């Protein structure tokens, strides 16, 4: 499990670097996005990954990895929005947003480590295509919870689903890097 932790950190470092560069380019304009908008962005990325996996020809020269990075970063934004609420204008500076990003990553990684302990690294036997399907399933669940205005009877909340999406996307990135 030590190897998983190191691989996880390497994927997050790649995602964090891109997030930081985009924050410097665009600021925190995403802070105005409502949760369903972020969910839809993640859904589009997951659908594109599935399309890439199923089609032999790709017309845009970006592969699965860039889309998984987008899924991770948009999911972290969604977790931040859940805690902070939607802003009318960008309201966070770079230091504040990176601190929030790191906080969400730490919480999500701790969840992964706990589940990884209990499941015995079962994710290593799951195909990237199956991880993509699991992400899509989680997104459909999030959409349903959003349509129900956050109400659930017995299910985990939206935050747990976003955390699972992040972890599945990281697992996919690890699989892809090991295959190269």
C-alpha cells in the first residue's frame, strides 16, 4: 500500500500543478459555478473518456489522461463549492484556493487509504474501462441527489460520491502510467 500512496501523490502533484497554472491564468472564476454545472463538466469528461475507449479513431488530440485530470480537478472544485457555497464573483486568492485544494485532497486520500485497507487493493484488478463506468455511475447518482435537492434516504451524500470519483480517476491514471 506504500506504493499506492506514492503513486497517488504523483498523480495529485500533476493535477495540482495544472490547477495552479490555470488559477494563475483564470483566477477562481469557477467559484461562480453551481454544483450541477460542475457535475455536468465532470460528466462530459467521463463520457469523452468512454467514447475514446470505445472508438478506434479520435479527432481531438487529447487522450484519457487529460480528461481524468479534469475529472479530478473539477471534483475537487465541487468539494470546495460544497463547503464554501457558490460565490457571485471570484473570491479566493491563489494561496486560499490551494489550501482548500490540499485540504480536500488530504481528506479524499485518507478515505482511499481506509477503503484500500479494507478492500485489499482490489482496485488493482479493475480495468480502466470499468473505473470509467464507475465514475459515470457515481455521476448519475450525484445528478439524482441534486435533482432531489440533496435529500437521500439511506445513501451517502454528494461529497462521498465526488471523493469516490476522484479516487477512481486516480486509480485509472495509475493504471495508465503502469501500462506505458
